[in-house]
């Protein structure tokens, strides 16, 4: 395994003749705290998205020592309602559309289909993009002390090892949010992780899930799928907001904005 990754959620990778990759998934909660959450939880799905895709790309020789990846788009759909956590999966490349994307299927120990996810991303050597982000990081630092009054835990359906990321709506469908080292990274929050230099997709989807709890007055919405388009870096330790841009049936879409810019679009389906 490349030195930039000190551990791996997946193992026993088999590269097949058709270019697909089969792999095994860890079920050790002591190693992966988010496995204490239900298999369909968006945090679990996004953590699996990262680790399974990175493991498969490395098995295919598509990531060199010192390189990193960044997700730019993903969607997912959950299938059987009652499953255990993933024990195995398959990764493939999908070239049927205008833009190439990868796909991942995950299955539990009884071969029940948990989820199918797709994604697109980039592989790069300098994960900080220091030169590109100097201006936004300076601007972010000036706003890093803005206080956030976080919503109550019971309204968000979270336990003592998960932290609130969002506050009560400041206007109709507009929720303040903040991800910092104190509420979004281990050891303070073992359920969420990431690179440590910006807000990652797992943070964004949990913030959207929490905003959905407040929007629907439901601390445990049954989320069955969703989609994320990630367009700009979101700086760690700097407030951002989630505003509702559309609701149709059981689908809610949020726009994530920070420093006056729209950074991501997140859709959750129930």
C-alpha cells in the first residue's frame, strides 16, 4: 500500500480480465468507527466510496506514491432494506455516458445487495493546492471566529460520539453550518474523517443529512440514495451554509455555500 495511506478498509483485491476489481471489506468497528452506524447511513456510504475506490485504483496501478484523489461527483442507490454491513464488493469503470465514471457494488455476508454507487474524480500529486487556495484560505481565516449555535443532538438523531455540524434555520430552508477539527475529525469525532486540510465529502453529506432532519422535523429520515456535485473546496473551520434549492416528493436538494460562493449541490432521497 502507498505510504500516503496508513491503513486500508479493503483487502484481497482481484483484478479480473474485464478490468473489474473484486475486494473484501473490513467489518472491524474498532478500526472503522463509522461501522457502528447503519449500513444505509450516508456517512457509511461516503466513507466506503472513498476507501473502496482508492483501494481499487491502487490495485489497478492508477495511483502512484505520493498522489491523492479528489471526488468531484457521486450518486448512490440503496437496495435491500435489511442488510448487514458490506463484506465484499466489485469496482468497475463505466464508459457508457459522455463522461467516464466508476461504479461500485457492495454486498453483505448473505450476498444481499446493499448499495450501488458511482463517482468521478481526479488524481493529483499536491492535495493542498496551496497556490490555488491562498486567497480563499486568507478570506476563510478572517471568518473563522464566527460563532455557530448548533442544533440539539436529539433533533439530529445523533449519539454522544457524533457531533452537530448544523444550526437551526436562520430563515426558511437556510441552515448555518461549521466543520472544524473539534466536531469533524478524530479523535474528537471518530465517526468522521478526512484529509484534515478541508471539508470532505463525508462531512458535507452528514451536514446535509442533519439539515434534512431539521427541515423535516425527523431525527431519523430513511435515506435511500442521493447525489453530490462538488465544485469548489470548502475550507475547514470556516462557517458555511446549506440552503434548500428544491423539494420534490421524497427528494431534497441543498446548495452548500461558503464565502459567498456555491461550492456543492447535495441531494438526498427518501
